[in-house]
């Protein structure tokens, strides 16, 4: 006899991002890590006198849930009661779902786990209410989240020591959004970065099929190896990203950011498996996302020996913008990047990044936001999402929508060769909204025709910046046809990001 148990926290994002304070967002994220941590389970089991060990009870942890096994139903029920009671008492706002199912020997290990997940979804769908009593009359109201918060000392919580957060040497970790990089006399933006691995569900399914004929113990060993490797690889990529950011700061980015304090301008919010969210100083959000995905792409999973691909969504917002909305926006942008990859073919592998600078627009979807980026003559102002990497045939096909092109163009705009017309560039951004002919007329009337040569020949072909003004008579372009059949501006993204971008090594 064997009983399987699945534990999952519901509505994690709503809980984590319920506050507009960075410190509380991080605390909420750590609380969720705690209530799904095997060390926390071990402490509860010891307190309740229930036999429990990681080696004997853990099946795997990943994908937002933890699966355990028990030898009999009574032990499983006792453990479920002890855990749910403790979590409800210590973290009243966390909705933890637990489902126990008897292992069916007539089914394969994979079929049993699939059935367990289905039964959990059924349980979540038939809950009596989607809310619960939030106050018992002995709490104080937390102003930032407008919800009750238990008074300290009323509830004795289990001491929990999670993984120590890594920080580059010489820096302090920011505790407030303003700590991320509040430069004097500048508007203060933060970047909320959401990164999600591509086709991870499909890879889990491949692992299950590959090990279908193995015994339960061998099967769960392979599954645990796969999920543990995902967690390790993503955490390694995050650490390497922070080291590269620190290196970039030493090489000059720190002077460009003009940071007032020694706080490191990156802070982790979520780093669980392939689900990643972190915040940065607004001007390095794109580059931090790029570096993370590049570092991740170099790694291979220990179980299936495949590399990773991922997409990123970056929401660049003011520090006082509602954080939950900023995170939702970053999630939508990440999903939009994934849809862009899917447009090349369902089996194609690539990494992409999408972003948006929030200027007060009200929209529920990325599509609604992008309606504001249409020109009067029906062209698109934006080129994003951009590819960071793709299979050779896709990379060759999509010569324009590459992040390298955007990065080279915006770096060129910020250099003296093109930046002599900085004020005119912002006027050119508005001319682009009127369409291609109006933009061409603006460049001619302001003697800026070299700019179109810089954008198309210097960036999107092989010409270098030092050849831009050689008088070769090459045709300049302002808009170009992309693989999706649309006509898009080559310049708008770079000009819009001109004041909100600092390159990193």
C-alpha cells in the first residue's frame, strides 16, 4: 500500500504582490518557499510525532507543488492535518491545497501522478468559497496592503532558515524600491522582470514517457533529478547574472546610473524552478533579463541533458506604480514573447524578450497596449518582441527583430556620432506616429537623413558605425517588412528607450 500526497499553494502571485513594499513582497515569496519546503515539513512532522524523512517521503518538488508518499492512509491524513493547521495558523493569507490519493498498482507511475494532479484540480474547483475570514479582531490593519496583519507575539511561528540570498561583494541588498537606484534629479523607474522557461511541461512529459517502464522508486528518482536540476540551473543563472551586473557596474554602468547608495540595483522576488521574477533599477532591466537568459542557455539539465530556452517580459514602471499590476504586465509581456516564438512553428526553439514602458495607459492586454503603437498609415511603431537566440533557420529568416540589432542601435544613438541630434530624435519619435512619409519628410527637412542609413544599413546589415557617413549613397530605411507580414519602424523602440537604457557587458 502506498499513498501519494500533493501540496500546492493557490493564487501565489496575488499573495506575493499584495503589498507595494519590496520588503513585504520578498517576505511573502519566502513564506511560500517555506510552506512547500521539505525542511518545514520535517519540523512539523517531528512536532506532531509523525515518522517523516526527505529520503523516505519526498517524491519531487517542482512546478509550483510538492509531491510526497506515505506507507498508509492514517499517516498521510495525520501529516496533512498537521501541515494545514500549522500553515493556517502561521500564514493565514496563504491558501494551501492538499490532496491524498491511493497509489494504483495497475497504473504506471506517470499515470498515477497525472491522476493525482487531476484530483487536486477537481478539489480546487469545488471549494465552497474563493475567500475566507481575513480578520479575527486581534490584528492591526497593514496600510500598504489594506489587510489585517497579526500582532507580533500572538502567534509563535516555526523558526525557518531558507537559502541565504546571494549578493555581489561590496553591496547591500535593497529593502525598498527606492533603494534600487534613486538618482538625483531623475524620474525613478524600476523594471519588473518575469522569466519563464519554454516548453517545460513538454519536457516533463518526455521525462515521464522515457521512464514509463521503470519501477516506482527508479521513476521518482529520475523525476526528482530532473526537477532538482531545473531549480539548481535557474539559481546558478541568476547568480551569474548578478555577477555580470556587478562587473558591468565596475566597468562604467555605475557612473551612468549615478546611484546614490551602495545598494545593489537587482533584487530577487521569485526564484522557484523555472518561475523567475526580479526587480532592477529601471535602466538595466532589459540587460539583466538578457544576461540571465544567455547564462541559462549555456546550461544542461542533469536528467534529460537538454539546454534551456526561456522568454522574458520586462515592465518598466515608476516606483509608486501598483506592484501587482506591474507584475501582471511583465507576465503578459513574457507570454507575448512566447507567442511570437510559436509563430515560427510549434517545434521551433528560441529565446525572446518583450517590454513596455508604462506612461499611464490603461489596458488589460498587450494587444490593447500595442494599439497605441499604430501609425496613421497602418504601420507598427514597435519591433518588439526581439529574438535573443533562435535555431539557425529561424535566426536567418528573422534578420530584423533581433535584440542585438536593437542594442547596437540604441548604443549608437547614445554615442556622440548620432547623439548630436538628441533633441531632434525625440521630435522624430513623434513624426514616426504620423507614418512613413511624414517621418521621411522630417528627416529631410532637419538634415537627419544619415539617421535612416544608420538604422538600416549600419545595424540591420553588416555596415559598421564608422562607415555611416562615408557618402556611399546607400538607401536609408525607416520602416521595414518583418516576417509576420507587417511593416514596422526600425527606430521607435530605441528612441523610446533612450533615457531608460544602460548597456551592460
